[in-house]
């Protein structure tokens, strides 16, 4: 393939994913058809299937796009020169926002969260692993700058990521996603920040915590 | 009803619940029939239905019995004269044990946890509310003894109870209940204690945390 062809292919992929994202956001996964997405981008159904073998794979690509927005933002923060404590707080804020974006992304809602299809599980699992790596990196940085105590950075990172996930899961247990309003997001954000504060106290050195 | 009759009724209830508990523990909710339980206690099926209109209600009674074991144990701890910090740690240990007992109680497992039947949801919700009250009581006691800082004891209690619930939910998300082994219970217990430790640091006064 020539460079131009690759570029065109990339352009088409992006076009499809953007169109799918809009459809999913307005009508949900079940009510959106591959036909509609094909027609949105002025493409035959067969051509669309050339790029995505089924709707679930296309939806996975949309989730991954959203996930990459989070990772790109995290990259910017990681390179902003702030200290490890501030980095960890920014991570939690951004993570809370990402959850909200994912929810707003679609009217899938219960579909989205209770769906056990391996394709979604895979996307979420790989996201979580990257997330743990990022947090472990922040903890390592904090150990270097003597803000944080020495310890098992990977174990601690996973512990924090799981605690934050637990906060979201408990919230979803007690409130249907469909009924989420502004105050629920605020409540979630508040609890996630509270967890971050507790976690920080746990790992900070005596000097840093003063 | 005479006192004797009430006593007899109570005795029958206990007999039924104990028989049901054994059946559920060995064969699970689905594979146990009301017929079998009736026969275990030497009772006609119709008589059993006089006490419990259906299997779910009987199962709820078994859960409540287990929950009462937890509350009775908590009562003993609460009256043992130890300080609030020790009380909170004991509560978390006992809560972790209770979770394990509930799992061992039955081979229901996925049934048990993914079942959305309102009858179970009600039993768990009422348990959680009592649990929050107990923790709020411990926090209040700690404020009185100046171990803990003043603050919204109910909000803090719910926060801790939800954090611990989150730890269990995340664990169950990543591992099928059927595959739980000793190391999983240890891992869960360790993480619940870690959460308790973080929470304590957060609410303890400067004096108490030294």
C-alpha cells in the first residue's frame, strides 16, 4: 500500500468511528444498525463490513477512541512538570471525567455496563491494565522525589484503581445509570477524590504529608 | 395462643430454617425442593407452606439467620470495653468473615449474588442499613473518647461500608465465586483491613494516630 492509501484508509476509519459514535450516543447500541452508519458516511453496507465485521467490533472501536482521549490527556498531565501528589490527584479527577464521558457517549447504559460480551470485557480490561501502569509510574516518580514511601508500587497502584472502581460499582448498584443526574456525578467525584486523599496519606512520607 | 404454643411454633420455625440451611448449603437454591425440606423435618408439604409461602422466603429466613449471627457477634464486641479504633478493626474482621460464611452457606453462588429478586435485595439492604448504624455508633463513640475527629458520622460510616462493599464487588468481578479459594479470602481480608487502616488514619485525631 502507498502512504496515501494508508492515509485514506485511516481517514475512512475515523469517519466511520465518528459516525458510529454519534449514532450510539443518540440511539444506543441496540437501536443503531450498520445500515444507518454506512449511510451516514455515504458507504455501502458491504464496504462498512470490510472495516468492521460486526456492530460490536465497531462499538469497541468507539470505546477505544474514548479511552485514548483519556490516555492523551493523562500524557499531557504526566509531562506538565507537577509533583507526584498533584499528579495522582489530577489522575483521579480525569478518571472521574472519563467515566462520565463514557456514560454520556451512549444511551446504551445498562447494556453497556451489564453486557458480558467478551469484546467489551477485553477493552475494559486492557484499559485497566494501562491505568494501573500509569498510576504505578506516578507512585514510582513520587518515590524518586521522596514524596512517597518505598513500597510495592504495582500492588499499591492496583489497590487504588480497584478502590476507585469499587466506588463506581457501588454507586451503580444503588442507582440506575439511566437516572444519573448532576448530583450523582458530583457525589461520585467527591468520593473518588476522598479515596485519593486517603490513599495519599497512606503512601506519603512524613515530610510530604506535613 | 398460649406461651407453650408460641414456643412450639418458634421451635418448628428453627427446625425448618436449620434443615433448609443444610439443604441450601449442599445443593444450592435451585436444586433444593420444598418437598425435601418438609421431609427432612418430618412435616407435610402443606404444613411447610403454612410457615413459608415459597422457597425464596425460606431462603431469605436462612440469610437473616446468618446475618443475625453477625449482629450477635458485633454486639459482644461492642460490649467488650475496647476502644473505638479496636472496635472498628474488629468490625472489619467480622464483616470479612460474615462474607465468607454467606458464601460457604450455599452452593448458590452466582445465583446468590447476581439474583435480582427483590426478596434478597431487601434482606441485603436492611443488613447494610444496620451495618451503617453500627459503624456510625463506633465513630460516635470514638468522637466521645477523642480518638476520632468530629465529623458527619453517618456519612463517614456509609463511606466505609461502601468502600468495603466495593472491595468485595471488584473481587467478585475478577473472579467467579465458584473459583474462590483460601488465597482469595485472604486477599479480600487483607484489602478490607487495608481500607480500614486508611479510613482510620483519615478520621483519627492527631493524638490517637501517634
